[in-house]
């Protein structure tokens, strides 16, 4: 499947665990303000662990530019009020890393434990496979134990622990955990629900 075929799969309606319906679509420049509003509404503790400060309009503009250039493919979940979650795969521009992608997934607090994170993660795996990626990476701080457990359930394994590699919004150093996954081995069957 090509990127054109990926575009044919979306938008689509998804039924969540509690009977709620949400729409999942490919991100475009038209979604910029909705993504910014989503990030700005996240609780402070969620913002602490974002890889990028998505509350900064310039950062969201860069994300949009990456989507438009094809370096990122992002799925957005919407309810009637706006964006409620996303999954993205970002391709590194370096030629020698062209088969490696980084995934990022975030679901708003009101939609956690309802199957949305699991669905978005499964879909972004499929997208990554279809665009020819062979390995996926995920980065998180050592404090994000729930995220680490979720990625382990998907088959990710820790590759590195980088001491004091990142700092939080208050300037405190944090250890960074780098996890990876061989995408050819992924299956949509996950033993237990993933809570992201």
C-alpha cells in the first residue's frame, strides 16, 4: 500500500469501548488550531512528558510542515468538541536512517482506557509498515512507567537509558528511555488493552 492508499482509509469512524464514536483522520494544515487547542488543554503533568512543547504555536507549525513535506504522517482523533488524541510516525531526514521511524501517541484524559490509544497505535503501526519502515523507536522519560509498560506489551524493547539526557519544563534533568520495535513482527493482536 502506498501513501495514496493510506489516504483512502481515512477518515473513518471508530466505536470505542463505551459506545462512543469518534472520527480518525489524517492530519493536514487545517488541523493546526485544533491540535494546538488539544495540547493547551492537557493537564500540566501530561505536558511535562511531551517530547515537544505542543502548546507552542511554532512547534505545531513545524509539525504541520513535516506532515506537508511527508516526513511525518499523523492520525488525529476527533469528537464533537475537537482533537482528543493523535498518533504520528516521523521519518528521520538522514538517508542512513530512512527505514527507521519514531512514533508518538497521546490521548486526552477523558478518552483514556476506552481503547482509543490502542486503536491509534495499531493504525500508526500499519501506516509505518505501508511506507516501508522496518524499525520503530519511541522515547520517553524514566518516569513514564505506564507508557513503557504499554510499549512493552506491543513488543517494544528498551535499547538505551540515557542519563540526564532531557530536562522537564522546570529545567530538572531526566533520564531518557529509548525503546525500539522490529515492525515486521507486529500484529494487531495485543494481549491486553493498551492505555496511553
